[in-house]
C-alpha cells in the first residue's frame, strides 16, 4: 500500500440551517426574531447531529403544546413542567400525557436544553429556566435515575481476565474468524481492525478516506488522520495508530474493491443469494455499522465459534451491541492491560474521564478486592 499525504479536511456548513431559523421564527409569530443573523450563526456553529436533534425535539415540543391546547410561543413554566411529568411517566391523567411516550433522563435533559435555546433565540422568555421546571426536572432525574444504558463491549479476546488466554465468546478475534472469505469479508475485517486500533466513533469511521492514511512504515504500521468528530467540531484533527495487521487488511480490502482514493469504507452490494454484486462509490452510512456487527455475531454463532452460547444469550448479545461496542471494548482492554486513564483518553480522544471510568466499571468489579477474596476462599 503506497504512502499517501495527509490532507486537511475542509469544513462544510451544517445542512438544514434554514429549518432551524424556521423553527425559531415559528415561536415568535406576531413579533420579530431578536436577530435572524444570531439564529443563523448558531445553526452554522452546531454539528449536523445537533441540528437534527434540535429539529426533532422542537417537533415533539410543538406536538405537546398542540395537545395541551397552548400556542408554543406562549408556553409557560407550567406547560414545560407538565411536559416533564409526562416524559418521566408521572402523569397519565391528561390526554396530552397519555399520548406521550416516556423517555430516559438524559433525553429529557436534551429536550429542555433545545427548548430553552429556541425561546432565547426567538427573543422570548425561556420557560425552562423557571424554578418550577428545575425542580420538576430534578424530581424526574431522581425517579428515573441518571445512569445511561451502555453498549456491551466487544473486547479483543472477549470477557477474559488474562489477556494471554485464548479468545472466548463474542470477541474481536472470533468475529474476524467469522468474516466471509470474499469482498464483503475483506471490508468487514478491515472495518473491525480499524475500529479496534483507533476506537473511532461510527461517524469517524464513515468519514475516513484513503488519503488520510499514512503508511505503511518500515515496520508495516500506519497512522490515520481523524478530522471533525463529535468532540472536535472545529476540525483540529487527531492521529491514530494502525497496526501492521490492520494495514494489511486495509490493503487487501482496497485491492479487491479497486479503491485508489476516496471513502475507505463503502457498501458492498450483494445479490439475493448472497453473492457479490459490486462496491458502492459513496461512504458507508454510519447507521449500518451497528447492523454489520450484529450480522457478524450471528455469523459467528452459525459457524459454532461462540462455544456453548444458546439462542437466548445470542439474542441478548445482539440486542446489546451497537457501533460503540468496540470502543467500549478497547477501553476495557486498556484497563485490563494496566494502561493509565490519561493514556487511554489521549490515545482514543476522550474528553470526559467519567465516561472512560464508566466503561471500565464492570471490568473493575470482576477484578477488584471482592472478586479476589471470593477466588481465594473458593480455592480452599
């Protein structure tokens, strides 16, 4: 694989800026938006995901206001408080509450942030800032709990305490064995290895281009430039290591797919019988990465690579896996290898140490003082 120069990605303005302006103007019917340029600037400063969340949240808020027979632009703290009670499952009496599906604490918090932004940008009093709303939000957090559901980690050798032990259960090593021996398998193999080496999020994997890879060096390793991401909206960029095995997998995939530049990971199209039809030109949709991992777990099960795992445990695994699973597994493997928290955060571009510690919490429980004591007495 020939060396390619690392290039800086050009920032592109977020899509659907006009939709954000429209949502804010809808709140301020009958009066001028305080500053249309302010709204447009805010929308351009947000990431595409933030814009999508804002528009989705505002549609839900508008639907709530209509069911509550309140004009959205005239909503009060009492309106927001009733919304929180419905979202947290505390109110089932009103028609509006019965039509509202309960949400997690983190989702409710996001709704309130976006509603508050919309009102402030519209030049209206922010109903989410009232003491009543803050107390209702606190009560909802207390009721629901704030712990978020974590994707199940896919570690390199599975749920093992000894990193030198053979791979067991659902693991990266087993999923690599389960990949097909054709073009689709070459893509899946490269995707798994790149994700494990870099700990990339799905959006970062989908945005990866062949031009962003430098290598292989004399040892066969490489480096990939990771541009704009969830925690790097200004596009300062970062670099991640690619092992020799990963570089070989990338080269095999690109050679088989005829990729000389452009998007690294692309859709592999198949016929109804599973045979290969061709390779797409565009980057892989980030939303399909979770589906790929779920498919590979089922392939491993069908090939009898998951040991004594039964159908019920398989379904629990498939349900708990997401595109974040390998990122979680990388953190757990680093903790098991004795790496320090700062080193893990730096290597995999984490900003919040609490997130990394949460990923290692289950692993710590299995190797902590109580686990060691239990093993000591069980041996007697």
